């Protein structure tokens, strides 16, 4: 009970019309944690109480009715004011959920076009001389995660290959040493990024020491 009360104070994700897939996943988990997802997924009927209902029947009836109301209120509170005006007349949480999915998820053709555009963006990306490994890998992962949210597979191995072939020349010595010590066809993304970041940090430290030494000589 205490855990549920604590979780209910966590702000749910707000949907403003962008990144529907990410919002839907977060929202589903949020509703499940509040024990409200069943009211959205099944849209069950709350049957009228019989004459002279038992205490158990009264309690069950109230719980099922309350869950439907809470699920609807939860969805109302997790969309922007613009989207709220489009769903405010819908009567059930399931109707709201189905509307948002049909309106913002898009059909299969639209999703495929989005995937193709993202993959094209991924393939064209190259690391700039002024970029850090973290910035570049985060940029690649940002694109890849959008592809994955659209329901398409995209392996870490493909990201590793992309990094290896698009790194600036200054990383060639590190790539060569990695080839001698590891099988690059099976190296993990985290392992590759960590190794490249270590070289990057050493290069920055040597540069700082060189600048500091130059100032000392002048002094």
C-alpha cells in the first residue's frame, strides 16, 4: 500500500503530440503500476448491482467503477491542453487510448517512411573533428532509439560498425590497437565507446600538460 501511494505522486509523462511511441510505453507502465491498465485495455462493463448486494459485491462494484474513472482521469491529465480538447468528449479510457493510437502512431506505410528517413540520417552522419566520442555516440543512439520505438530492429553491432568506419583519422592508432587485442566483430558498443573515450581523455591531458609546460618555459 505504501509503495502504491508513493508511486502515485510520481508525475506521469505528458504527451504533446510528439514521440507517441515513447509516451505510450511510459504511459502503459504508469497505468500498470497504478493497477489501472486493465480498465484501459479491456474496457469492461460495470454491471448493475443485484437486489440486496453483499458487502463483497458492493466493494467489487465500486472498485471496478472507480478504476474506470481513474484511468480516464489519468489519461486526461497526461496530455497537452490542445490534445485534451480532441478527447474530452470520449466516454471511456479505452476510447481515449484507441483515438490517440490511431491519430498519432500512424499506419504501417507512414511508420516505414519514418524508419527509412531515420536510417538515411544514420547512414549520412559522420563524426566531426570537434565532436567528442560521447556526443557522437549519443547522436547515433538518438536516431537508433527512434527507429526501435517504431518497432524496427536495429542492432548495437550496426552502431559499432558505423562508429569504426566514420571516426576521424586521429583515432586510427586506437582502432589498430583494438584490432590487435580484440575481435572487433564481437566488441560491445559500451566497450568500444569506453576505449575511445579513454584515448580521448589521455589526448586532452597531454594537450593540457603541453600548454602548461609552454607557459612555464615563458615564465
